[in-house]
């Protein structure tokens, strides 16, 4: 059985409110023998918080969540110093990597992720550290973040502000880029990653990530992409939601 790689926001839930049928779809996929791995660009929350949020809607997920914060942490070496312009999830991932976390002053790298407390002072601290020689790393470059009330500014919007202020192009860790793909391969194995199906709602992130991994892409319309938009890269299948993907997967659509 091949893995099913699921984005969270716009596929499983919107602001932690489950999309109808998603919980049952995950159970259906698991019952059929597929490992469901949640691959998310959300870097703001600690992994255990994301796992608990999934458990709260009826989805056990211990050990099955991979975040862009984790991918960003692997771009630094243990013992390096990182200035964080992001949430608790970034801090957690860096500390687990053995990186010295600071919030002001000089650093080897500035790591930027989505957080609600971003302000002008934070922008200034991040820009100054980069201007003094720090590398600029973004957990992701998603311009928006899906919610039940529509998209709001995402981590990419915060990263764009820092990049503009310091005049440096960032290295991006999350989907659709290679650092995140490397984490997936390390978790499921190189061959299984190639056989996987990536389920996502944002083709510029999830679709391109499937290309980076080398796997199939199932596009769903339950997130940020309007139905009138042409999906590029072209998905292997385009359906309403995760429930529809589960029917195809368990029915053998992606086999052979």
C-alpha cells in the first residue's frame, strides 16, 4: 500500500473545523492499509498541538505530522544560532535540532514563519540580523492561509516583508521545495514516496510539491483555489474533497 500525503488547511479542516467527510475519509484510507501522513506548511503551532487538534476531531496523528518548521530546522546545523520571526512551532523544531534560538541580535540565520504577533519591531529585528550576515530562511512562501471566512495573509506575506526590508531572497523550506520533500522521503522511504498520492488544495504549493517528490497529485476544491481557476500543474485527479479522494484510492483508481 502506498502513502497518502495530506495537506491540512483546506483539505482536512479550515481553522481546525473539519471539512465534511474528511475525518471519515482518513479512517477509510487507514482501514484499507494506507498510511496517511499530514504534510503541512503551517509552522506556527508545536507538533504536539497539531496532533492534539487532529485527535480532537477524531483523527489520531501521533508521529504522522510533518511541518515546514521541521523542514526549516534541517537547514541549520546543531549549535548554530537562529533568530526566530515565527511561532512556537518554529522554536520547537529548531530546539529539537540543537539550534540556539534567539529573538534579537546577530544570528547565523533568520527563520520566518506565520505568526499573529508580527509587527514593525519584529520586522526591524529580522531585517537587521540579515543585513549583518544572517541567512534568510522561510518556513513557506504561501501568500494566504485558508479560514472558514476566506483567506487571510499567510507566512509568505510576512516573509515578503522581511525579504523586501533586507534585500535578500530567502531559502524556502516547506512545500513545494526540496527540504520538505527530503523529510517525506526520510519518513516513508524513497520508493514509497514515489508511489504516494499528495492531496492538496493549492496547486502552486501542493501540486508542485507532488512534482518535487515525484508522486501523484489529487487536487481538491475544499480550500483556497476557486473552481474557475485552471489548475497547474495538471493534477492526476481533481475532485470535490478528501472524501472523494478516499473513494478513488480505496477503489483502486491509483493502482497499476
